[in-house]
């Protein structure tokens, strides 16, 4: 399962209304650490597709949602369960750390 792009317009349906936990990757085109973790998130999206959905939110193009989520650093990963944010991780991390963080919080 591929990582799903979300926007201000689709965030509610794709993330808040999801029936399974959702990881939101808040990123920007100019953010090198964001680009560094993208392959890990793609792999985790495939490996953990039955447990979670991984989404990407471009903060430059979707400022209303980014501000609503209080995103201060990039990349910022957030986990939503039952429509609510339950965990946040800021900064690039190795794939193993991201996976452990997801497993702990879902």
C-alpha cells in the first residue's frame, strides 16, 4: 500500500474519520531530513498495511491543517487513533525507531 497524500480538503476523511490508526508525515519539498525518511515510510506503509495507514501532508501547500496540528519542526510524524492525535515524533529517525514508535502507539 502506497503512502497517501492528504490535503486540507481530504485530511478529515483520510485521517480523522479513518477506522484504523493513521500516521501523518508532515513534510516540505525543501526539507532534506523529510526526504531522508520518505523511503522508510514507504517501506513501513507496505510492511504494516494491515495495521496502519501512512499519509503525507505537505505543510507548505496545506498550511491550515499544519497550523491546526501545531507543527513546529520538520519532519513531524503524528499518529491518530479514533480521530485523535495520540503520539508525535519530530525529526528524522531511522526506520527501526519509527517502526518501534508506531508499534508502541497503535
